[in-house]
C-alpha cells in the first residue's frame, strides 16, 4: 500500500493550525487524512487546539481548561498566522464532524493529556453516530486515555503516540488493543527495525512530524504506513512526482 499523507493540524504550512481553513487546505492538497488535537473547556466542551493555553494561536490568553466555550469561540485564531485568516475560530468538535461528512478525508484525532471514559465519549459518540468509525483513528500519548477509549468505544481504532519505546510496548499494545503505534521521526533514526516489529505485531505506523524529502524517503524505505507532515501538499507532490 502507498504511504499515506496526513496533514499535521491540517495543512499547517499554509493556514493556521487546527482551524477549519487548515483542514480544508489539507483536503484540497490531496491529503489522505487530517491530524488534529482536542482539549476540554471549563464547561466540558471539546475544542480543537494543541496547546494547554490559547496564548500562542489566538488573540487571547489563559488556559483552555479555564475558559468556557463561549470565551474561546470569541477569540481570533487566524490573525497570528496571517491577516488573510483573520476571523478563523477555534473549531468545536461538532464542526469537525460536519467537516468530515462534507469531505472524503480520514481523521487522526489526538486527545491531549488524561481523559476519563465519560470525557472520551464526548468525541466517540458523535463520530459513531455520524458513521465515521471506518475513517478514524483516535490516539494519545497517555495510555490511560487510550484505555478510556477502549472502554468507551471498543469499535474505534486506537493509537498510541511515542517519543521513546517503552520496554513493555508489546504487552501494552495487547492490553490497549492498539491498531497503530505512532512514533516521533527521531525514533526511527535510532531504531530502524521499529516499523518492521510493529507490523509483525499487527499495528500500523504513522510517523511524526516529517517535513523534508530526505525524511520522507527514509520513512518510505522503512515501510511506514503514513507520514504526518506540516506540508501535505509538498509530500503529495513528492509522491506523485516520483510515479513512473
């Protein structure tokens, strides 16, 4: 199977990360999948943002968990990137589901930090109700959160993000029922047999975050299933340009 293109926080090289504009740009660039991050607001709503605070990617300040949905939705999430994107908002999860129903593109959804099974259901139930399960992998760095995903929605595919390989990874993969193990690209440089071992164990591998052609070539040689990149348009062009 060809290496899949995953837009990291959308097409974040050309549009403000984790906004509907970035997701649309990834789709238009030919990405197979969009990766995005979600967190909970003070009033228990799911919003799409990477950082624990809104400071870096909006015109506001404060912790996401300390702000209500109404307060976060009032922020400008585009002008920091370019005046052309003024007025972009931090998306709600309902908007993500609507986007996926409009566009034929898959979702790699990262839940930041630790979520309970009840919190996880705020994401899994809308995805299942919309019939999107075949197009979604939900992942986290936190094994506790992946376990909550398993308990709340066992029919959804689950992934574990890695910066280093834990010694009990095989046992952990079995316990969590992992469909994917997704490492930092630096890990492949120090452990070139990682992909082959995960494939032998029955998991796919999507590596993050690779933005240069030499990195894509190495990932392809090692047999990764997908590359998560800030530049899905460039990676798609690189793959197409090498076809006979």
